[in-house]
């Protein structure tokens, strides 16, 4: 079965391909089909994921999968939340998308550190990564599959590690004793918010879509 992924994030695609790799699914990024990214005007992960999934399904004429994810920090009332990917305002350089994403990631991390300056104690920097996956069989599917994964941790006062993307260098996972950016891919894929949401989605795909 082909699932169009409502994202052009190469690293997100790689993670999802690995996590869904043993299922009979072909995951195709929407960009490969010439599908533009959907608008994300909503204030919750689930609403944005559903909008993206329906958009990709409508444009492709088939089934689609969307992931809306981000980091929610307790001391900031849940921010950055759904605007995690564009938390900071930055002038992006012209050119390759992944290079632009790295510039945006660095700016986002810098803003998050700035916004948490008044909260230096580790216990006041509690946060969690959230991944909300929505799959639809077609654009008008009345029964979308919804799976949510949460991965709690703490935001450090400076980045650590070179792996991953987004806020991974700032998210320290106490149970594992390192930041997400200090994990190799197998370790991250065994514990991450996306691994948790995918585990739920796999059960739903087998139970509902069969």
C-alpha cells in the first residue's frame, strides 16, 4: 500500500521509513509527487496533522500520512508547540531545503534558550517532544487513524550533541542520561516520541485498515 507522507522533511521521512519498514507500506514524500505543503493554521497538533493528511490525500488521490510534531515546554505554557518548526523569525538563505532547515533550527534553539533564561533550574525546564500522526485512506475519510506519542525531558542551557535535528541538542532525557542529539539513530528510534506514535499507528493500521 502506498502512503503519501505530508512532509518534505528528509530526516522525518527517514525516521518514519525505519519505524514502518517491516510493514507492507511504500512511503512517498509529497514533494516527489509535486504536492505543495499544506497550510497549518490550527493551534493543536491533531488539527494540523489532519489538515496536512487530507491535503496530501486530496492532491494524490490516495492514502496519506501526516506527522505534526514539536516541543512543548511547561514553563512557557506549552510553547513553542505547533509553531516549533518556525519559532524564530529568520531570513533563510536561498538554496537547498535542508541547508535552510539547519539555519532555522539554529535560530529556533537560540530563541528557546533566550525565552527560558528566567528558568535556570532543571526542574523548571521540563518539556516533552510530541508527535501526532494522522493517516487517512482518502481525503474524505470519516475515520482517520490518530496516534500520539510523548517523550518527556528537560531543556538544557546549551546544546549538546551533533545527531538528529530540530531541538534534539537541547532536549536532555534523564532516563537515558544524554540529549537526543547524543543518541545514535537506533537508540533514538527505540525511545522517541515518533517511535511511540508509530507503535500506536501500527496497531491501528492492522486493526482498522488490515
